C-alpha cells in the first residue's frame, strides 16, 4: 500500500508553528509522507496544494482564534473543486464550544492542547481503514 | 580542600549504598537544557571567581541595581488588547485601576503584519489576538484618557514597529506631552520573527536598516524609550531549551549592535536603550540561573566585544512573561499554580517587569476574572512572600551558582558556533537556529508521550469530566466595524496629504535615508498602516520563509 500523504497547513496569519511542525515530524516518524505549507496560507492556497500534492489528509493548525472562519472554508473549497474525498482535521487553541460547529462543517477531528501524538496518528490510521473497508 | 574532597568521597560511598537499596525515581536527573544534575551541590562546585560578587556591579550577575526591589518593585505589566481600540482602552483603564503599573499592548495579526483590516488576508483575524489598529485615528482612541507622561507602555510590534511608534508619538503630540517624557518599549526584534514568531514582513537586510533608523531617531528625540526588546520569549515558546533561549537571544542582540555600529552609530549612544524579554518556564532553579547567566554574559559581550564604556550600556534589563506553552487546557485552575511558580523564578532572577499569564489562555484570550488573578499573583509575590526584600536571594547557593556557570559556558559554546556560521542572520538563513529549536520541541513532546516528562492533568492525574470555564469571546462583528471605520476615515482625510507623505516615505526608502521622519508625517496625515507598509513592501520586497520540517 502506498504511504499515507498528509498536507500540514497554517491557514491565516498565525505564526505559531511549533504544533504543526511537531505533528508533521510525528506523522513522518509514523511512516507517512508529510508536506508542510509554511505560514500565512489562504484557504485557496491550501486547497491548491492539497490537490497538487494528491494528499489523503489536510491538517490545519491555528492558534489565533480565526479557526471558525478559516477551517470550514478549506472543506468547502475542497468539495467545490471535486476533492471532497480528502479528509480534513485541525488543531490549535480552540475552545471546546467551537468543536461541534467545526465538526458539522466537515472538520473530521479537532485536536486541542494536550493531545498526544499517538492520538493523531491513530485517528489517521483508523480513518484510512474506514475508507478501505 | 583536600579535607572536603575526602569527606565528599566518603559521603558518596554511603550514597551509593543507599541507592543500591532504594533506586532513584529516574535514571538521570537533568534540566530542560540537558544539564546533568548532581545529587547535591557543595562549596566545591561553586565557581571561585564569583565568590564576592555584588549586585549593581560588573558583571551584574546578581542584578542590575544595588538595591533592586527594595527601592521600587518590578513593573507589573499585563499584555492585553483585543477587538477594537475602544474595548482595549477600557481594559487598560480597568487594569490601571487594579494597581497595574505599566501598559502592554497586544496588536492583532493584520496590524503586526502591516495589513489593513480590509485586506483579504485579514479575514477572520481582525481584533482576535490583539487590538486592530489601522491608522492614527485608532491609536487616539486606544490611549484616550490615558496621559502618556504618566504610564509606561510596551508595544509588541516588530516588522511595522516604526509605524506604530510614530503613531504613539503623534498621540503624545496631540496630548501635549513632550516626547522626552515618554517611557516604554517597542519589541522591534525582527530576527526572532524569522525563527519563532512569524510576523515578519521584509527580508533581514532592510528590516535591520529600519531598526537602526529607529535607534538613531530615538537616541536624539525620544531618549527614554526602549527602542528594542530582544526576545528569547518566543524562541523558548517555540520549543527551545533555556540555554538555546539565551544563546539565540544574545546572538540576535549581537547582530543588532553590529548593524548599528556599522551604520556609524556610537555604541554608548544607543546601547543603554536596548532591553530584553525572557520566558519564565517551569524549572525554577534553571530559570533563576538562566536570568543570572544572561546578565553576566551581556555585560561581558558589551564591554569586551563592543568596547562599551557607559555603565548603562552593560546592563541587561529584561521583561519576563510566564511560559504560555506550559499552560494546560485540562484542569485550567492548575495553571494559576504554574504561573505563580514561574513568576517567582522571574522575581528571584531579578526581572525589571513581569507579565503573568492567565489560567484560561490555553483555550482563548483571558477573561477579566482570570487576568485579575494573574495580576494578584504578582502582588502576592511582591507583598506577602518576602521574595522582594533581599537582592538576589538565591545568590551563593552552591547549586544556583554552579548552574549559572554551566548555563554561561553552554551559551558561550553556542555563540561561538553561531559566530562560526557567520552570525545570527547567516544562522537563520541556513535554517540552523530553526532546526535547533524544532529538535528541542520534538524531543520535549516525545518525553511527554513516554511520560519521562509528567504534565499534571495531561498525561497523569487526569480527570474524566472537565467543567468548561467561561471564555472571552471576540465579537465577529469587530472585523466589519473596523473595515467601516477605515472606509470612513479614507473618505474624510486629506487625500493629497496622504499621497504626498507616502511618496516621501518611498523616496526615503529608496535613497536609504532615515525612514522615521517621513513615516511620522504619513502617520500624522492619517495614512493607514497598510498603505505605509505597502509602499515599503514595494521597495524592500517580502521575506520568503524557508520552512523545513
């Protein structure tokens, strides 16, 4: 089976990329192929990169509080461009109360501070299994 | 000496026996910087050179003043700002009424990146992590009813620092306050933005030129202003160890001084206004030792490397903030305790000002209640613990003195390495510093995963059902209102004056003249932040990060 491909992205203007980089390395250590976009990406740029890189997952990281406007936009644009099969997950400084809204908008998992790397890796593996089942 | 070593050897035998029967909790004990720790420290471990060091004397290991907090306590300065200038102004007035002694302005991300609130990239970000400032009109509201000669104001602004400081000076003019009476700090530290914080605009070379312009302008016109706050805080937050924090901060500082000296400035004309900003993390003793070592290292760098003569040029004066990255979203009230201990380390380490984080900041911007507890934490340390009554109270501790010397040695090694690479800018361009920080961040996270590092409430001592505290919400309407205000302003101002002053900014940038006077004129004409930075973007170009993971 081909390795799982993940695009890790920083939507918006937030410069906190410790989490995105640590998660990127953990996914790579777990055998996945990871592409990191770098800072200051618009939803449009992220979706373009996801399609171009032919990824299975997009991981969004935002600690600035802009997640409610930026995360759903990525999902919308993916669907619009016929790439709705790419699964989107997110993380950052995100209040518990925002999570149901993000889930409803198609963000499949939201990882808040304190999440273990293990949890994120197994979310991805489980999701892949479900797809192939 | 011989006697002491014999006694220690004997004692060690007893210890080995005891350990054979009762193994220790861990295989090895070490600090965040992987400095191995002995079971106990004795007079044999204390560096002799520091045997009779005193505060307020070279190399200032024990403090920058002779009597420190017995004279005046540190400045209690809570970083705040959100939504509109109006709402932030109200929060400032509340904090001042609660006994806070200095302001610290948080700007939103569009402001920090020199974009107006109506720029497409600003969507969703306006007023989120700080206050939105588009023009002098917003700045006037932000400081309304706050007399600028009575407060000191710190502004966390880097790439567009020249514009925001110009706005502050323009507000002072309108209040009739002499610039010589203004006290405060701009962060203005671009190098750490490239490696840790991310709000850069221009490439390093023009950025360093603007910083030097600010040094030169303020030395003459705003003599009491701290023109830069060279920051290890964010480097540490990004994952660096204590040693890396000090080393990379001092490497950046060396680069700023070299650049200014190369531009023809006299070191003693600007060095007294350089200030620093460090992180207070959770290993209490390592942090205290870190602050002491940093002071000593800087005094030596300034006197030996740069030949500074003015006594004030040698002083490493610093602001401290407790470590945001150690706050947990789980059992958030525990954060109050973390913050208190971290704040204590900053006070024991001799900080000049302090921000204590609020318990809810792993989830959102802090609520007013949480901010009050954070401020009260400082007041309790100041007035109830006795920590402020004796200068450098841990000085002379075998352990602290040893750790101070070890941090100093390790920082020197790293600085030598960075010199070898060609200095801070070269070390950033090659990705060396970014890689160092990332490696430490990843190692730390792996330690948490394996529980080599216990985080109370996260990987141990967890609870099932957590109640959710009330969080501060920034009204999403702020973005739209801010855009409307900007549109109105653009309709009302003198368009010709804006155009002319922006053209002068462009000329100065192209010719390499000091940018401060033309930027000040543009600000006075109500040119927007985005317009001024837009002109500079056209002249200087934008920094393209090389992000490697």
